C-alpha cells in the first residue's frame, strides 16, 4: 500500500484504549514520525520517558497549564514536518479529550493537510486489564491509572464530529486494527 501523503492522522481517546499501541504500529509500517503526548510531556519536563510520575489528577506535569504546553508542542512537531516536506504524513497520539482541543488542530491545519482522527475505545474490562499490565511494566511511559481513567471519563467530550473521524474498538489484534485504519484512511477524502 502506498504511503499516505499530506496527512495528519490523530489517534485519540481515553487512557488505556490502545491508541498509543495502534498509533505506533500504524506509523511504523510506513516509517512515519509518531508523536506521543506522554513522551512529549516528559521531554518538556526534562524527564526520561520511563520515569513514573504518580501524580494526583491535575497535579505536577498533568496540570492544565502543562497539558496545554504538551499539546502545543505536538502541534509544533507536526508543523515542522509539514514545513520541511509538503507531502509529509505525521501521526499524533494523545487523549484530545475536549472538542476544543480537536478543533484547535482543525483550525491550525485547515486547508493545508488532510486531517483524520482515529477515535480509539474499548470496554472498561479491557481498560482495567491494560492498566494492570502497564502498572507492572517498568518501561511504561504512560502514568495512567484507574483513578485517572475515572476522572478522564467524566471530562471526555463525546465525538460529535463525524466526517473525518474513524471510530475503532481496539479490542482486536493490532494487525487487524492497522489494516482497518489503512482501509478507512484511504477511503476518507
């Protein structure tokens, strides 16, 4: 399959819904840059990615102000790739839990690149399983836990925008998910 061009593909959803795993797998198949909000957040804080930050909700590097810096940096990373190569394809990976956050991407890149969102979701049982696996992994980058998931669940604004959004239940093998994203991305115009 040919590499998509002039595309910003944004994987988003609540924590432990598989967005980072899928975003990384999709980007790797084409050798594309993939910017993860957890990694960018820790870079901004001067921390190694695997450094655990067991913060309460909205504390430490997870305050609204630090999150704003993180999501602005994601835009800057994508922008630099598009400026360097007009036909680039860039992958972003973050929660993008508010409609205004998603609209900010639309406004910034409107008319310049094709923007497609991949909304990742799964059942709470799967989220709990994934969070348990993550908690036992010393190399995990995300600091998400069940308490943060519940707080995010209260805030997450439903996806009402439909024309450029792919809805995908991530409780499936990653190969099947990547194939589905490929088919959907190539069909959305």
